[in-house]
């Protein structure tokens, strides 16, 4: 018999859909795969300067074990990088490096949450339910609303925080690609600070915050990423941030992430990570440290990368708005951040040209895939209700021309419905 954790583990809904699509693509079928939050190296290669530094590090034979907390050169570079670009003031002993954000997320939860304690997170959101299950915690999923851009509000979170051990936040948010407003984030931060002042009087364990900011550089237009510590410095003792190079440098396969927060928490995370052995390879650590210090190259990459992503997101946004003008119940949220567009396809009840009625969200998903050769992820894969008409559209695998063609195909496909 397997463990209960292994038997009951929730599979990734995104991977389940994406894997099936990839199987068809590998057989030669032309499908616009807009499901997974990854990048095609053909379209979005990692920065050339980073690639050269990785090659140089291997040529220098830097292939032995790194320190469990990460090599000094990258922790120094991260400290400078997050302070210069986001006002996060953390020293090297408050930073830990791992093989991507995932093992750090798991390590963070193991460090802060005991089995049976509550973890609060918004729905839709990325894989929080899976991590909660892995550490045998109690999930508290808070449904968010379109009216708030699917970003949780202080009012929605407040009823669930009294007995919680951890609150998981993410901005820009996966799957919606939307961001906190300054006002709403401050309300949430103030709420946590007030909660912890009360807990301190009662000699109770604090409420901690896991703040996932893996997309924080990728914000567009008037959207901004706010540092919660600048909104209320007292939150600093209770928040751990997780970041990395996977999304902002299109380096999902390079496997390098970092966490920063209170020294005592980071030290315990380092101890757990040492047992797991989930370190990023030493050459990648040294190379990334050197690259992050090359401000001119980093700026150059960001300027182009963000422009390219926004162009694709806006192509799909305008396409959806054109369909909406045709009278169909579709919608989208104007691109704010990350590589995702929130798309509404409220097509249940419509009929195909052959007369088949679309009765469920899966019917809508299947119709768009079969008729339009476009693959999307429904919000229910991120914990939303099964009948939610909202979908995530990811643009990391398509060229600008492919985005244009796919947007037209989506319009043609939807307008065939009656």
C-alpha cells in the first residue's frame, strides 16, 4: 500500500490538459497550445548574456556542491537586484537559493505550518491546494471575483484569518495575470499586522504570509508591483517572498529560484533544503549572480521581453473584444502582468454547426480545441468552481504572427456557434 499522501495527491489540472495537447502536437497536429505557463525557447530564449555566463561557469568546472543556502555571489546579486528594482532591503543571510520556486514553496510551508493547521489562499490560484495536501495542512480556499480582477480583497480574507497559520498571496496572479492595487494590498497587510498584534497579546503563533512574486517584473502599462513592507513596515517579521528567474527571464528549465525573509525562518528553510538536496546547480548559481549584476544587459532584456509579451497579450485581448462586439458573452481583463490573459467564454448552451449543444465548461474547452485548434486552461483547474466560464490564456509559446492567427481562429470558431 502507498501512503495516504501518495494515494490522494491532487494532480496538476494544468499539466493534465497540457500533456494531452502535447501528445497531439507530437503526432503532427497543429494546435496553438496556450495552456502551460512556459516559454518556447524558439520564441523566447533565455538572455544571451546569461547563457554565456552559464557556459563560462561550466568551463570553470564549478560543478561541486553549492552551500545549502546558495553561493555568496548570487545572494549578493539578489540582495542588490531586489533592493534596486523593488525596494526590498534584505541581506545575504536573509536569502536562500533553490532549484526553482517549487521546492522553496514546499520548504517554506514545511517550515511554518504544522499538520492540521490552516492555510488560506485565493481561488483561482496556482497549485496551493496541492502543496497544502503535501504537508497535511487544512485548505481554506477563498473564491475571488471578476469585479476585483480575481485578486483577493481584505474583506474576503478577513473571516478566514483568525485561526490560520499561513496566508498565500501572489501578484501578478497566476492564472489571472492581474495585480494588487496599492490600496487593497495595504488593507490586507494592515489586517495581518493587526491580527498578529492580537496574537502576541495572547502568546499565540503568528500568522505568516507566503508572498509569491515570481512574475513581479512583468507588469504592463499603469500596473505596478508594490512592496508590502513599504506599505506597512511591521509586516516584515511575518512575510517570506519567493522569486526566481523562471518567468522574468524565460528560464523555466534552468531551475533557479530564491526566497527572502526573516533570518530565523530562512535559516530553518536552509536546513530543510539541505536534507532535500533541492539546490540549484552551482554553475547556474554563479552565472545568474554574475548576470544579475550586469544591469545594462538585464535592462535591455526586460525592455524587449516585456514589450514582446504585452504585444501578444494585447492581440488576444483585442480579439476577444471584437468577438464581444458580435454579441457573444465573452470578455477579457486588459493585460496587467505575467504572461496570462483572463478570458471569459460563457458559451454553455450554445450549439455547434452540427447541432451539438455545449452543456459544460469541458464541452466549451473541447469545442475550442477541436474546431479552432486552440488549447486553453479553465479556471476550475486553479480551484475555481467547475461551472466558471473563465479561462487562462498563456502566450509564452507563440510568435506574434501565431498570436494573430490564433486570435482570428478563436473569433471564427466562436462565431460559428448558434
